[in-house]
C-alpha cells in the first residue's frame, strides 16, 4: 500500500510541474503586455480628449457672445416701447370725408378734340410691348363694347400720326394710353373710365349714343379700323409713268394702311 502511494505521488509530480510551467509562462506574458500598455498607452485617449477640449472651448465662446448681446440690449433701452401708446390711451379715429360726384369732375373743359362732338374717341395701342398699357387699353375697349357703341379707336401703333395728334392736344410729349374723348371733351385715362363705369356715371353720359346690333362687326376691317391701301396694295410705293420710277404712295401711312372706309367715314 505504501508503495502504491509513492507510485501515485511520483506519477502525479511530472504533470503538476508542467502545469506550473505553463501558468508561469502565461502570467509572464500577461505582465509584459500590461507593462507595455501602461508604458506606451494607445493614442485613442488623445483622440477622445481633443473633441472634449474643443467642445468646452466652443461653449466658452458661446457664453461670451451671449454676455455681449445681453449687455448690448440691457444698456440701450428700446425706442419702440416709448413710442407705442399705452392701452389706456384711445387710438385716433379716422376721419371720413364725403365723396364727390365723378361724372363732371373728370371732364376737363379746357381740352377738346374738334370735329368729334358726335362720337367717342379712344387713343390706344394694340401692341403688347408694355403689358400694363395693353391691359388698360383692352379693358377700356371692352367697357365701351359692352354698351354696344361704335367707338372711333385711334391705334397709334397702326398710325404714328395719331400719337402726334394726341401730343398736340394734351400739350405733353410723353403721353400715356389709353386716352378717352366723349363728345369732343377730354375725359381721362383707364383709371377714370373704370371708376366712372363702376359708379354708374359712365352709363349716364352714354345714354344719348345709339346702340349697335349685338355681335355687329365691320365686314371690311373686322373692327380693326384699318385696311391695306388700295392704291399701292400696302407696299407704300407706286410706279410713276411720267418719270419711269417708283415713288412714295401718299394715300397711306407708314405701314401701308388707310382708315377703313366702311366704318370710319
């Protein structure tokens, strides 16, 4: 029995020595790694400390700006608060003035268009170069056509002579369009006609004019008021047999057009 116990202790002693050696080797390796880790720490700690320092610096700068703004607003009292009325004070009430009649207020007796006492004359343009001007001219034209009245529409884009004629009548160089004359008297522009139409004053002035049939249009010009010249066919040039050369046609305007003989005579 004693021999068997000795054999067991002898057999177990080599294995225990092997385990002890492996444990000491692993422990030494672990200690060396820990020693190296604390001796040369990884740069990760520096990368984490940098954003924290930047964050603290930015917070300090924001606090400084807030302090400056607070001192700025606290040092200067607002002027708007002094001008605002107190809630106890009553606000001034608007003064309402009576409106005047518009029918005779817009008519200028000093400006007249001779030879047009029996008609309505409107100086306008059919070009769309200036949108506001074209819309005003179109609106005035539609107002008069709504009354089914014949209107002497003098389009300055079709004939430049009408522009010179209007400048001489109004005694101004830069004229605005449209301009309306009723029974030879000067009425005004688009704003005046629209105001008179909305208040019913225009209908009173136009009671004496005869009405046309609904949907009536001139068969010659289609209510354009101009047709090509019959002498030169709109070319503005005619052949002179005596001189044997072309000459300027004096029966038409600069566009080779004449007033419609069917509706403008």
